[in-house]
């Protein structure tokens, strides 16, 4: 030992070594493995890496510290005495990492190792104080290892702890040429209860993907003396049939290469029909390219920048609305509980789970927050059971954390996560249309409103059963009063909701104008036009207040409204390189009508804004396919016998949602879109005695190059 305390003035040069304390392994087991489920799954993964076909977990007397026993047994290729000494007893061994680096697979099932840190096996300390390991490899001697973890507290350094190892010339466990590993854990560190056992059972069952089961790998888990602990445990096969929506998506490089969506109404939903959507559907025309970012600033994701490989995203989506459940789910409580504990999107590598994605406490994709932000469209964790499948050899840039809590959050992980969110946005947009049909046909209606129907039944009962007319009249009077009061309160709430919806539109429009202000500030360094825009913003807010309180209308030429809308969006149109064909300037005739200027102006800006967005999506799609595309908007004025209309067309992708649904509130094909703009536009046009229409090409005079784009007609009565 070097003398580092020398007090003379000479420098001391010495070579030292790290001296790991004996308790280090206990800390690894306690702090890196957070619960019993992960401790067991780490051992199961080791069995998978050992080329096992079957892993059996047996327990007995686990409600007792002293008598409890946990056994994990596999039929893999086992370990040689040299592997036990130089790998299994070496914390942090790089044995498996070398397999991965050399792309070296197992002999029987051609597997790459799932584990690579070399510390997962020490999670057995989480389960019990004594471990007995028996293992045998082909044509090798059987090895027996005995460890009492409590001994580690009796020694200062790890190298001092004696580990009992027996090399058996005549195997006692793996006889008749059998190979594998058997681990017996005793002197349990905690007593097990029914709830813990059921949670571990759930984790073991979810270790393999429910969609892509490996025929070459099976896991079973039993507690011999507690068979009742697993009674009434709902299984995936019982729940799967209640899904209403299914999807399967494959992604590679920067685009979706395979897409399948199904709407699968139950047999009891006789008024609805199944539906399928594939990659060639119009909605996917612009959404094939993987993108991240908000709706105003989309950035293409290219997975090929990293070693991630092809991604497969598959899922079943459920509906927990009461009016749906009553159409076919008998055990509603069990169904809800299953989705609460098993719902979410899990990640699998070569068919085995990557923890702890998809666990109830890990909302890694922010699904519940997204649902809170957009409850009519977004899917929360308890509505989906999904899986993401990765290829082990191709996804080396997705690095698992040592504490078994997902991947290291590097750039590869960021692109991986955002690609999944992009695909989820697409599925949510399609599902929203089918969800609306479900609600329209089977959802609550005024006739089936609970209070009204209950009161009606009560009145019939009273009429039939109560003979005293005075008592009968009084009861009926009170019921009528309750019904009247309820209707009044309900109407007031609807008005309040309408006001709230209107305010949402104000925010929606204010956001756009502020975006313009930012553009002007950047481009012109606070010119006079900033004042014009801010003034317009103030007037716009006043204008939208007219949705709530009735306002006067004025006679204005439509061309003036169009000019103002183009002025307000000028910077955005220029920034996005959109050419506007101003055919409306060629209109000859009287175009003056009585309108509320700000409301119609806001409607027109909204339509132009939608065109800019979808033109951008078509441009991104064309660019990714090395095609050229020039973004254009066409605006004209058209006069008919009893009406005069503003026509706005673009040469983008057209409408991906049926036009009969597109003005419904909260229906949007935009990822993250609120779905309010066209709904409010429809309301505003109705208030003017007109309508917002979506004519086919040929129904209006518009150039051929706009044939496949979106065409909107704001029709005003003369």
C-alpha cells in the first residue's frame, strides 16, 4: 500500500485500484431493480438469451418469509463452469455486449441477446436472501452455486466474499442429456399477497407481445398452494373481442410504408358496417411522411439517421363510454380494470418487452395529457393496447437504461418517439369520424336523456297506481316543475358552452394574427403595418363577440373582404411560397351584400389558413418523392340567381374527411387540430342566411389544375 499521507514536500506518484465494497451488489439489486415484477422478468430475459424454449416460474408458501420458495427453471443451453466463473460471477460483464457487437446469434433460435448490462441477474436479491443456482451445458459438467446475500454484510470488499461453487461430475438435476438453468430462491425478503402475485402475473403475461407471440419461447407462472389468487383474472383473449378499432403501421426511413386501419363494430351494432383503410387512402396522401412539431412548423423525421431499423406499430382501441358498454360488455367493472392496468403502448425488441414502457405509471407518450387537451379526438392509455416492435440487430442506437426504465433519451429516441406520435395522430383522425357515427346512432339523444325518460316512466306509474287525485296532481306538479327547471338549466348550460366555444375561436384567430405580427416584426422591424395588424386584432375580437351578442351588419363589397383577408395573411403566404390567383378582381356586377365584416373576414382567413397547411403537406410529400410542386390558391366571386359566393380553391390534396362530416365540431384531419374552424364558419354563414359548401370540380368555374384540391364556397343570399 502506498503512503499517501507523506508530509514532505515531494510529489507522491502511486498506482491505485478501485476496491468495490461487498454491499455494492446488494445496492445494485435494491436500487436498479425497482420491484418484484422487473426482478423476475430480468431472469426470464436471461433464459431467453440462453436459447430457452420454455421458462417456468413456480412459487410455494410465498406468504411466509421462512418457508417461501421461488423457482425459475429453463431448458436453455446452460452455462459451463468457465462461464459461471468468468461471466455470471462477474458484475458488469461485457459477454453479451460482444455478442451484439459481432451480430452473433444463438445456435438454436438465432437470437441476439436482449440483456447486455451484466447486472440484471443480481435483481434476485430483491426476492430472497438465499439463491441456489444449478446449470448444465451440453457435454459439460453440472455446476451448483450457493449464495447467501446476508454474507455480503460480513465482509468489507467484494473480492473477500466466499461463493460456494460445486462442479458435479455426475449431474443431479439435469440428467439424461438435459441442459438448462434452475434457480431456487428462499428466505424471502418480503411476504407476498394476492395483489402482488396478480401484478407479477400480469407482468409475466405481458413480457411477450400479444400481437406477435414467439412460438419458440413460452413462459408460465404458477403458485402451487394459492390457485385461488389467479381466479377471475381477465385475460387478453377475453378483452380483444371488445375492441372497436384496429391498426397496424410499418415505418422505415422517413415514411409510412404500410398502413392498415379497421373499424370493427360489434354484432349488436347492426346499424354500422365494418370499414378498412389502407395506404392508398386519400387521408394518407400527405401523412405518409413522418413529421414532428406543431401545426405551423412541421419537420420531417428521418429514422435512417440512426440505427433504429423498421418500426411496426400495432394496436387495438376500445371505447369506455357507457352507451357503448351497454351494447355488449357484461363484466363492465372487470373490463375497465383490465384496460386501466394493461392499457398503454408497450415496446418489444425481438418479441420481448422493454421496460417500463406501457406500465400504468409511465405515460411515456403523454397520451393522458393529450386526451386532456383534446378529449374528443385523442386516445388515452386506458383506451388502447398497443405494441411497437423493434429488431434487436437493427435498433442498437436505442440504448436501454441501466435502471430498466426505458431508453436513454438521445436523438435516436426522440425521432423514434415522434414517429410513433405522428402515426397515432393519423389513426386518431380516422377514428374520430367512426367515433362520431357511433355516437350519432347509439349515443344519448334528447329522447333517451336519462332524466326525461325516468320522469316519463314515473308519471305513467303514478297515473296507474295512485288513486287519490289530489296527491296524484301534487306529485305530477312537482315532476313537471323538476323537468321544466332541468330544461332551463340545460338550455343555459348549452348557451354557456356556445359562448365558451366562441371564445375558443377568438383564441384560435388571435393566435393566427399574433403569428402574423411576429412575421412582420422579423421582416420589417416594427413598421407601420404592425399597427395595422394590432388594430385588426382588436377589431377581430370585437367581431367575434358578435357571435354571443347580436350586432349590426353593414353593406360591403365581397372584394374588400377578400383583399383584407389576403393582406392579413400576406406574410404567411409569402413565407410558404403560395401563389394566389386573384380571379375575383375580374368579377363584373354588384357584389355588395349586408354582412358582419369581422366574422366573414375571420372565416375567410381560416379557409386560407387551412389551404396553406394542406399545400405544405402536399409539398413535403412531393419533395420526399423527388417531385416538383408549386403551391397555388384560386379565389373568385360567382353570382347565381339568388346568391353570390366567394370560391376558394387550392391545388393541394383535397378533403380526406367526408365533407358531410367536416363542419362538425372537433372533427379535424390535422394532427393536433381542434376541429373548430369550419364548424364556426358554418355557424357564421348560417347566421348570415347563407351556407358553407364544398362543391365538386365542375360544379364551379375553376381551372383544371385545381381539380384534385379542396374547393370551398361561401354562399350568401342576395
